[in-house]
């Protein structure tokens, strides 16, 4: 996941990672793992590709509805205010 989320040659791959994460956030059994994995993908919020940023914003919206994961644990609040 880390390699694909940082694939500089293919923005579509980075967007697909974020889209997959948005799906997994809604799965209760995946949430403990995602709690540790999502902060490693926080850089997608400031990606150069708009589709990737939009897909990661969908992840953050999904995280808002999950009690087990805090939004500020995924992306620090100062980074949220930048975008």
C-alpha cells in the first residue's frame, strides 16, 4: 500500500488507493488496521492530482462516521486547514 500510495508515475494508482481505503473504512473488521495505516497515506490530501485529493477527502468523510478512528489521528488539524 505504501508503494502504491507514493507511485509518482501514475496518479490513477494513487487515486485508486484512496478509493479502496474509503471502501475499507466502512468495514468494521478493517478499522483497527486502518487506524494505523491511514496516517501513512495522509500525504494524499496534498497530492498534485485533483482526483487523488478528492478520493482521499472521501476517506476523511468516511472516517468522520467511525468511532474507532479520529480524524485528527489521520491528518493533523493544521494540515486540514491548509487545503
